[in-house]
């Protein structure tokens, strides 16, 4: 019989990930202590390491990261799409048939 799906709180996840980072216990001991699979502990540990720099970001750095794509990136995408549209329009103009330019 399967165990029902469990949802762990952020506090619990951070506690487990920090315990894994300390390295004073083996993975088997951690899985037994917290009753969580070893793969899950490893995943939470990776997430903690990947997002740990966000703790030390300044307010200006957070706003810059959350602002989304830059104007330069958007203009480049617009240019690319315009070129693709022009190419397809010219290619469609060369086709002779009922589905050609309407």
C-alpha cells in the first residue's frame, strides 16, 4: 500500500537541507531521522545552494533580477521575428497556387 503524498513546509525543507550541508551525518542517517528519501534530500540541498546568493542581494539587485527581460533583448527578438516574417512573405509570394497570398 502506498503512503499518501506529503507536502513539506519550507521550514522543514531548509532544516533538512542545512543538516545535509553540515555533513556530520550520513545520507542514510538523515533519511532515517527525517523520514524523507535520499533523492529528495539531495534535491533540496541543490536548491538551497543554488538560491543561497539571493539572501545577500541588495534591494536594487533584487529589483533588477525581478524586472524581467531587458529592452535590448526584446528589441532583438522583434528584429528576429520581423526578419522571419519578411522571409516567409517573400517565400509565399513565389508559390503559384490557390493557397498563395490572398
